C-alpha cells in the first residue's frame, strides 16, 4: 500500500472515530473541500458547496454542512473501492442511510471522493454524489432534518 493510500485510509478512520485532531493533521493549511449539489438558494441551506482552509473544512465536516446535515441517522456501507492515480486517491462508496424515525425510507447513495495530495498531506477533496437523491429525501423528511426543518422554501 502506498503512503498516500495509508494517509487517505487513516484520514477516513479518524473521521469515523470522531478524531478531529487526527483528521486535521492530515490536511494542508489551505485544503479545499468541494461537494457537488445545490449551494443554497432563497434562504435554504446548501446541500453542496466549497469550504477552504483547515479549520473551515474541519467545521464543515463536524457540523455536517454538506448533504442533509446532522440528524438521527443510521447507515451501512454496501461497498468501498479504493484506487490510486498520480497525486490522488479515489474512493467509490455505496452506502445506505435512513432516519431512525422511518426505517423503510432508505437512501441508496453512491459517492466518489477524489482526494488530492501535496506531499504527505491532503490538499483537496472533491465529493461527487447524486444530490437528486438528497433532494427527493428532503421533500419527504424536511421536518425531521434539523438543517432544513425551520426553513420554508
């Protein structure tokens, strides 16, 4: 396993463990995190967007600013495939997520994350996912998603 692959996997392990310091130490100071999806319109929070700088990216990850935000979620990985290419690591993810309040409404989501390196640190992450799945889920569960519950569209 290459050094970049080790770092990418260690980043993910630290992220899932809630180790903010462990995640942050793997980033450059000027990291850019970009997520596909609507960037917010008419007073509505974003599903996607771009965050720049170590602390801002860490805040975005910890506050779950991308996607549907923090809620009482359950999820399971279906599969993950890791690849290396030049100065980057790519991970394809398929996961299923649902709110604990509605176990029957399951999002089957596929995501591709491109993790680019400068030296031994992550300098950019680009997350591509089908944000339409999020939009449709939001229509059905707005009141259960704190990020969107108090807003009207």
